[in-house]
């Protein structure tokens, strides 16, 4: 079995959309720390249970969390594989921009070319 490491454009859209909301980032942070029930998460926020369920659904659709049933409870935990894939992508973007900035720094540090005197057209 070969593990997929690259994210598709659709995967990226879902991940960035999921991470765009502070509540979802907080739910993800909590799910990284420990497994939580959706109802337990809902008690932590000043919003309806249904609203928290929707946030969880967005995170689940992005693959950032996994939901499982245990009796009547729905438990969520972070999916470290998807988080690692998203992190690898962000690291690649960071490296791209760091190399561009380093190249710009290098160009700015070079001695500017000596200007050549322009041919005088006076008196023509």
C-alpha cells in the first residue's frame, strides 16, 4: 500500500476553509490534545450544539479529524496523517518563499553596476 502524501487542490481548499475559522482551529487543537465527544466540545462554546456539529463536519470533510461512534456519543480526534500532509505542504511553501527572499537578499547585496556615461547629444 502506498500512502498518498500530496494534497489535491480540492483537499487544499477543504483544509484551508476548515482552518479559516477560529472555532474550528480551537476544536482541532482540542482534538489533537485528546479525543472529545461532540457534546463535550459543544459545552465549551457559546453556540448551539448544531453549530458545533457543523464545525466538526467541516473539519471531518477536510480530513483533519476523525469521528467515531461509541454508544450514543460521537467522539472526535485529530487525524495526524492529514495534519502531517498539510504541514508538509506548508513547509514546502515556506521553503519556496525563503529561497525567493534569500535570492532577493543576494541580489540587493551585490554591488550595483557602474553606470556608463551616456553619449552626449549636445550641439547636434
